[in-house]
């Protein structure tokens, strides 16, 4: 079972980096640093959006509008770190008994 916890931990880690990449890419597009007319950039933005939007949409519905500042990725990152911490604090010791 420890192997399953390690796999879940790796998946959370990968999704954390995807979420950070999506936030950075959205800033780069918003400030005009990258051009979305480039097919590679457009595909990358689309893939990151499709991977992160299902998890961010429910958070965006709950939090109030902060005037153009989107804090939903931060909230999701905090939730992922919390789940990871709970997983190793409570599940791993119980499985090692």
C-alpha cells in the first residue's frame, strides 16, 4: 500500500507543476509575451487549460470576484499540499503497522 501512496504523491506533484505552468502561461498570454497565433503555443495553452480547468472551475464558482485577480490556482495548490500532508501523516503510519 505504501507504493500506492507514493504513486498518488507523484501524481499530485505532477499536477502541481501542470497547475503552476498553466498559471504562468496564462500570465504570459495576458501580457502579450507569447503569441497564441503560433500553433505550438496555442496547443500548449489548450492542453494546460483542459488539464486544469475541471479542478479550478468549482473553486471559481465559490470564491468572490477579486477584480481580475484569479486566486483559484493558489487555493487548489494549498488544497493539494494539504491532502499530501494528510496522506503522509495519517495514512502512511497506519499502513506501516
